[in-house]
């Protein structure tokens, strides 16, 4: 009675349990990263919800200013599009632009053409270099923000002198307009400018920070007084909240390619990555010195080494290398038997004549056997090995 032993499976295919064991650490890290990102985004969105919106009662909203202005008889209306903001420009209107940097270049030009000479007041809240040069051509934004948020007026503007210290610190500005009021300086650069129009009826106010308009900052210092005087000089206040959803933001003549959408420093960043990759490659490819031979812990039979090397040759389909190794070994063993120096064993002009004289054979066939082209297939390679063995036995025969 014979029994067959059940051998354990040697399949290398990974099971679902193995895959989960290997990947669970990475999956857990990705889940934690996703949860952290969602939580952070939710917290930030709650903190800045309705920022500078006169209808919002959140800490960063501006409903408190609108309510105080309404008590003084100033009506507040929100404009969500450029067309509404342009139509509202007039001598009895204050136009507040909440985020000027969100406007495209074409929107900035159209808005400036509407407010120029309108006789009203325009309040630009924290415009950067992107927008201030178009909306207020005589003003330049300094790249470095002011360090302190609470500043003293230090100017002759009645609204600033009446309000006193206020939290106007933020973007700093310089202007070449001779009749401009430069207020609340930080390191000799103003954080609040009032630039009168050429006709003297209207003006443009450039405010370096929106803090005096926030609900949670209105009762600090002279913020409320300054905000009410800047926004309450006319009977109507139009609060323009630029939005990317505004159809006027799409400019068919100003289509940008992929490279135009990348940040300006992408070239230097890419160059640094290439340099880092080159340094890493040099580091990993450094020479560690010559190879040091090491004795094997066990003895390996020569036949196993030959079989292993033969399998490598067969796997690589390297019949040319296998044939060259067989011929080279055969020539090395035949040379001493024929009285040819080993140094000339691989020279046809020295080995073939000696072999022909010893065997009284055809020199052309012997040359083809020992120095001929590589075999075309495995059968020819086996035949070559047999012929070389037969040749060596013939030479050794007494």
C-alpha cells in the first residue's frame, strides 16, 4: 500500500491576507493624512467664513460696520459682479473693493476707467502689487509687510487724526502724488493712503490691512472711528466682493498656457531638483574599492557551477558567449599538448598549423572548429561541444 505525501503549496502568488498585512501600514498612514487634511480644511473654512462680507456676523465678517453705518444713514449694498460695481460708481457713492487681487488685469482696467473722475470715493482693501498699480496708478506696494499692527496716524488727514491709533498695519505703500495723505507709517512707509482725483471731487483710499473692518476687531483702538469715517463720507456704500465665478473674469483674449499657470520660481525649483538628483546618483554610485574575495562557507562541486553557468547562458540566449567559452578552454588545453606556448594558444597562425601537423588533418576545418562563427541554434552548440571533446581526445591519444 502506497501513500502520497501532501506537500505544502509553494505558490508565490500573494493572498489577500498577505497583501493586507503588507499594505495596512501605508493605508493607515494615508487615512490619517486624509482625516487630518479634512479636519484642517474644516477648521480654516469655519474661521474665515464670510470674510469681509457686510452680511456676515462671523468674527472675520463686517456686519458690525454695516450696522453702524446704517444707524448714520448710510445704505450698504453688496455688489457681486464687476458690472454692478461699475454701475454704482458716482459722486454720492463709496465703492469698497474687498479683495482687489482677485480681479484680472482686464477687470482692473475696466474698474479703474469707471471710478476715474466719478467724483466718489474708492476704498481698496489691502491691494498687493498685482492690482494696486492699475487701480491706483500713483501707488506702489512694498514687498515687505509692516511688523506692528497698531500704528499712529502721523498725518494731517482729519479722519485719521480723529480716530487716533488703529490696526492698519499690513501692506506698506509709497506714492509720488503730491497731494496724497500718507498715514499710519511703519518704518517710514504708509499703510493708509488717500489720493485725491485730478478734479478734486473724489478720492481713492488705499488701506494696507482689513483688520479695522472685522467684527472681532472693530472695538479695538480707533478701528471703529476710522472705518466709519472712511466709509461714511457718502450716503451710499457699495461693497464689492470680487469672485472667481464672475463671468467678466473670463477673458477670451488672455488665455494662458500650462507654463503660464506655474509659479514664477518653477525653473529654479526644477533646476534644484535636477542638482539634488545628480548628487544623489553620484553618492549612490561612488566606488567602494576593489572586490575582496571571500571563502565560501561550504564546498561547491564543479559540476554545479558549470550547470548554473550553463543555465544563465541559456536563459540569456547567449550561444555566442557559450561557444566562445568552449573554444577558448579547448585551445588552452590543446596548446601544451602540441608544444605551443600558452600565450599563443589563441593565435590561429600558431595553433592551427601545429594541430594539422599532429593529426595530418585539414587546416581549414580545424580553423573553423576552433575559431569559427558562433552556432546558430542550440543543436549546433551541442554539436560544437561534442566536436571539441572528440578533437581533444584525438590529440591525447598516444
